[in-house]
C-alpha cells in the first residue's frame, strides 16, 4: 500500500522532526535501566534515526522495516546499523541473535489480528536470547474507553520542505468490532499536485490484554505505563522514572523473556 510518508522518507522526517533524538534516548534509558546486552533489533525502524542513535551509544544494531524506501534512506542518512527488510508479522533474523527488540511509535499496532500479534511475539521470542528485553511504545487502547476528544474533529498539520508547503488533515475513528483505531489522512501541497487520501489503522490494545499476550509468549512485564515517554506531554527527560498508571493516550512496555526459545 502506497503511503506518502513511507514512500518519501525525507517528508516523514520533515513532518516528524526529532532533532534531539528523544525516542532513541528514551529507548537507551530503558535498555540501560534493565541491563540489556549490546545486540539490538529495531523492528519497524523507519528512517533509521533511532537505530542510529542506539548504534552511537555503543550498541550493535540491526534496523528492520518492510519499506525498502525507508531502508534506502536509513542506509544513506543514518549509517552505522545493519539495515534489512523484514515483516513484523513474522520474521526470522537469527535464533537468539539479539539481547533486545525495540518497536517504537506504534509499529507493533500494525499487527491488526491476534494471529499477527502472535506472529510478532513468537518471532521476538525466537530472536531474543533468554533474559532479553522487548521495549515497545504505542497508543493506549484504554484511552478510548469513553473518551472522544481525539475523535471529534480532524487535526491539521503543516510543514514546508524545499519551498513546498504540505498540509495533512487527519481524522480518527474507532472500529469497535475489529478493535482498530482507523486513520484517514488527506494530503495537499501548494505545488499544484492533486490531494492524496490515505487510510491506515492501529490495533487497540488494552493494558491487561497486552500483559496476557506477553505472558503467553514467555515474557515477564517489567514496566507498563502511560508516561513519561518520547511522545507524551510533557515528554520524558533524562532521570525521569517510569510512571505507574495506564490511563493516558500512550502506552510503554518493557518485558523480559523468561522462557527459553525453542
């Protein structure tokens, strides 16, 4: 499926700037907090900014993504990690090849079905050494229980790159039957191009559901909280401890593999 930002990684980085590498620093803090070893898999690495930050922190990093455009951009603009193409619904990048798997910015929620979630977690279990960590950051399904503030009106964002102004108008709706948060985004630009409409969705996972899924695949949850994190308000800063609630719109999890992968 074509996606303006996925197909044009330079636009992704212009729309979502992270000059301070907040997501990468938060991830490194989690890895250090629980003593993760040096070998890290960044699953759904996108443009490679976070993978490159972890590499710069002294880790041996593999960045994996389904988009070849993203991977090409990452190899050119954020060198250091090894970049490979892989599908988070099921991947095999080596048995016990990693000390940690990282999955940021709701990438895990592109597993829409239970079978896809099981495929992702089984792949993580195979990839991790016993005692290895899974670090994930995503939207919080529990936030949408009775809340509609993110659903009521479209949100508009604008940015400019190389003299062209881009505008995105995003509308979120909840599909309760499929347990999905559906997103419709319309892109316009002042360069005369036609508007582009794109549709995508995230699985809505609830905190207790996530705990049960992880336990079923041999993981012990070490942290599960709604902030602070790289995309919370206020955002995480060095020295801040994990929270104790799961009520806000982001969810952060750190889990340790306690069973040996077969």
